[in-house]
C-alpha cells in the first residue's frame, strides 16, 4: 500500500524526483514511510501555497484569527492575561536566537563526543533549512495580517511563517538526527515527541498573537517537516554506509 501511494505521489513531482521516489519503492518499509512523509509534507506546502496565491484561503484565515480574539474587541486575545504571557514565551522558542542556542548546544555535544560527521550533518541540515525558509519568504512576500492588532513585534513578510518553519527545521531535524544516534526506542520516541510538541506550540502562538495567518503556519510546518524528514533519511543512509557515527 505504501509503495503504491508513493508511486502516485511521485507522478505529481518533476521527472528527476519521480525517478528517485520510484526507486525507493524497492527499499525497506521504514525508508518508504519516511519518503512518503516527506512527499506528503511537500505536497501540502505546494497545495497551501497555491491556494494562498490565488486568495482562496483568506476567508478561513480571517475566521480563525477572529476566533482567537474577544468578541467586539480584536485587540483583546481570548483567555486570561497569563495565557497571552505564555504565548509570548512560547513564540520565543521559534526565534532565531533561541534556535541558534539549541543548535549550538547540540553541536558542542557532538564535538565533545568527536562525532564530526554527525556534527557536519547537523550544521548542514539546520543551515540549509534556514536558507530555504528565507528564500521562500522572499519569494512569496505575503503581507502580515491586518485584521487584528499584532501582539508581537514583526518585520518580515508573512508566508510561510518563519518561526513555524525555523522551529520545524531545527527541532524536527535535531530530533530526527538525535534519534539516529541512540539505540533505545524510548529515547527515539522522546526526541521526536519533544520536537513535534515544540514545533506545534510555536506555530499556535504565532496565530494567537495575530502576526500570522493559519495558512502561514501550516505552510511553515509542512516545509520544515519535508526538510527534516529528508535530513533524517540522509542521516540513516549515511549511517548505514559508515559515513555517520554509529548509535551512542
């Protein structure tokens, strides 16, 4: 079933990517699942981007933004004051400086362990994801929401959500790569679970604070997920060939 779904998804992509995915159909089931997840995330991003470009999502976006504000007062977010404070704290987890701290901490850990190949893979993965996110924001240049007052300082364009995509790129990439460096299944699930949770709350906070449309966040999540899974597959492939250090 997975093989057939992967083949169907591949037909929607350019010829070079289609050939690669078709070859994957003969690989192991785990690799197929990861490949399917990456293709599905990429497809979601393309679909959302197409709908946003055509203006088909504006009604849904605005309705969800209004749902996070008190009736009759768009400057007042729903919930008690501490919720707004919590959302400001959570959104900081997707800021450049916090993500840089997380990446640096993992990089130092791998350097101390002398896992230089894993270190290089982390730096390339996170750095490449950052550049992709920046390029996408410049390419779409969608204006920020003006329906409700912003509760956080913003300067760049809206699509895709930089915080959402950056957090997905960093947290999911690091979670996926770390899961390849340990043997215990519980640790693998833990790394991935924490990464998914952090990515989710960062995206939710951006909509709550009124600085992004929901489709901005969805696009950021999907693009970041596609990149993270691709890096996850690369780490697994290199590990099998002895190019990345074995599990700790």
